[in-house]
C-alpha cells in the first residue's frame, strides 16, 4: 500500500504503521479460516518506508498500472 500519492498526506507514516498493525492483528483469523484449505499457516513480513518516491503511470499499452518506484 502507499499513502501520499497522488495527493500529499502529512500523516502517511502513521497510516502505514496502523495498516501494518491491523494486518498482524487479523492474521490469526486468516489462519483459522484458511489453514485447512492451504495446508500451512500464513505468515507475513511487513516493511514500512517513508521518503521520496517516483510515483505515476508505469508500463506499456499491454500492461499498465499506477505505481511507485
């Protein structure tokens, strides 16, 4: 996920940390629902980074997306 693009959000770091904590909080529920289907526990690693980034439309007419580098 990303915050602050295309419009600036001064609290982007707080938003990123809250999202990461929410992902960790629901992981036990995800595992309870899917472990029997998948056969394994799901685990996640979360990295949070702030700073400048190049953000915009990236790709070709065949494969196109809005993203950050």
